[in-house]
C-alpha cells in the first residue's frame, strides 16, 4: 500500500509539473521543437522519474545514512556520534535554523561544484554521470536521469562534512526538496537568463549551457545554484543572447533505455559501443 501511495503521488506530481512546464516551454522556449510535448527519450525519462522517488530514494537513503554513520564511527568519539545524531554539536549549531539554511546553501554549492567537476574529470565517475548528460532533447523531465550511484556519492560528499560541522539535520532536510525542485526548473526548455542576476543565481540558460554539446561550453557551469562559484574558478560560460542547441555525450555510447542506462557504467567499453547510440557531444 505504501508503494502504491507513493506511485500515485508521483503520478500527481508528473501531471502537475507536466502541465506547468508545458505552458512555460510553450511560451518561453529555448529550443523550438516539433511534435509538441512528445519527443525522443521521453519514455526513458519517465522510467527515471518513477524510479527516483520510490526505489531510488530508498536505495540512496540507506546508503547515505550507512556511509555517514560509518564515517562518524571512524573519525569521531562516542560522545560526538550522539551529538551528530541530534545536531547539537559543531561550529554552526548555535545559529538560527534560517541562517543555517542559507549558510548551508552556500557551502553546499561550493562542495557540490567540486564533486560535480570531479564527476566530469575522473573517468570512472564520468561513466555514471554521463547517464545524466545523455538526453539529446533536454527539458524539465530530463532532470530525472541521475544514476543512483551518482546520487549516493553526491549526497555523501555533501552531507558528511556539513553535518560534522554541526548543521542541523533539518537544514539538510529542507535543502534536498528545494534543490530537487530547483534542478527540475534548471533543465527546463526555457530561455530564462534572470537578466541582471544572471551571474548571481543559476538560470535555465546557464545550466543548459552546462549540458551543451558545443565545444566551447564543455566542462563549464558546474554550480547548481551560484554561478559566482564558476566565475571564481574560471568555468563560467553564458554568452549573451545565445541559447545552446546541441546536447548529449560522444565520448561513450550511452544506451537509450532506462535499464540500459542503469547498467551502462558497469559495462566494458566494447559493450557500451555495441549497446547504445551516440548523441551529439561530450558535456
């Protein structure tokens, strides 16, 4: 019954988000597409969309919790472990929850920048992250393409240091749904740049350039929220008045289907080459 309820909730979310973004992508499109809302790769994206909040969330939660508690037992004292569970100990634990949340956002974005960059630069990690970049028709639904190993690694790298610093678990609990919804918006096929705030807050155009297959945009825009982080480290790319047109991966053949993409990182290169199609370019 719990699973059925979760699936019903996912279906409601799909309808609500689908209708909202259908309007936004219709009136403010980044790339005008023929065929309406139905496009190549939608079946795969729907598979990921239903997997992530059900089995994916369970898998990620168990592994993230186990990993963080294992680190706590290795690197902290028994007293610190109890404090970690309650969120009462640490450098920032005395700050108001709202301040913690804002500070959490900023620190998480810096950590997320470097972990994201590592997933692009290290071959063994890139095979998992390439699944997320495999869509050649990028829109809001494409945001669901996240391999569970990629998801677990990102969450552990983010949560472990920040919880050990004393951030309340509630700050992390508020951060996850906020960033999930924001990430959906960032992938949307809309031309928003946020104008004068284009270098302050991540926009759909900014993040779609990150997914671009165009040579000048490769390995750019790693931040999930604050483009200034990319500016500081020299990876910001967002030309004025121009929208990205080509998306995908070319350095490896990522299969088109959900199950093929789930297995892709564990296959040998020859099997990858035989089992998938090659989209436009590395992103």
